[in-house]
C-alpha cells in the first residue's frame, strides 16, 4: 500500500469517528414520584402537601393558590436542535383557607402545538442606512457630566 492510501484511510476513519451519534438526555424539573402524588388528597393543607411533595417548581404569579410541579426530558444529539421527548405537569389548586380543592396531571399529549408566525410587522419611521447605523453615535459620548465646557475636576 502506498503512503497516500494509508493517509487517506486514516483521515477517513478520523472523519467518520467524529460524526458519531452523541445522544444526551437531560432531565429537568421537580416531579414527585407517583406514590407521593397519590398521598395528596382534596382537603389537605399547603403544609401537608409541601411535606409530602416538597416545594413546587413554580407558583402561579397572579394566583398564589396554584402550585405547579413539572418535569421534562430533553434529547440532544450532537449539534442538532434539542427535542422534548416527555413532559409531565402536576397542578394543585388551593382555596382561601389553603386547603387542596383540585389536583390535575397532564403530559405532553395534553399540550398543544403552537405554530410560530414568521410574518414581520412593519414599523414606521426612518430606515437607517449603513453609515448612520454604525457611525451615528460618534461624538455623542460624554464621559464627564457638564459636556465639553472644560470644568475643573
């Protein structure tokens, strides 16, 4: 075998090994086990729920009486975009006396796909050219208060 064939075959092996399928699955969130979730019953207090399930992943901003526990598994393959492979959401609602009134569990099957609209909204105003965009702020920077009046510092 010639040196060129050995070199090219070595280069080919290196290139193919660099394209290996690196699969990473990351788990995000704070979802309690099914056994713990089954222990939560309607009528229990927030303190009882916290002692059984732990702190929630999130509390709804406008309704402090809604706790959310959630988790998801994200699959990442090399340089490709990440893909969600599973999602689990547990919502617990409390009444004004801080007792459980509703327990709801959802998965990714219950979610909806939202289509992203790629349209652009046109804005009114001047369209900046190249020079104004990159050189428009030259001379506007005043590092000291009072401008360029030559005050004694």
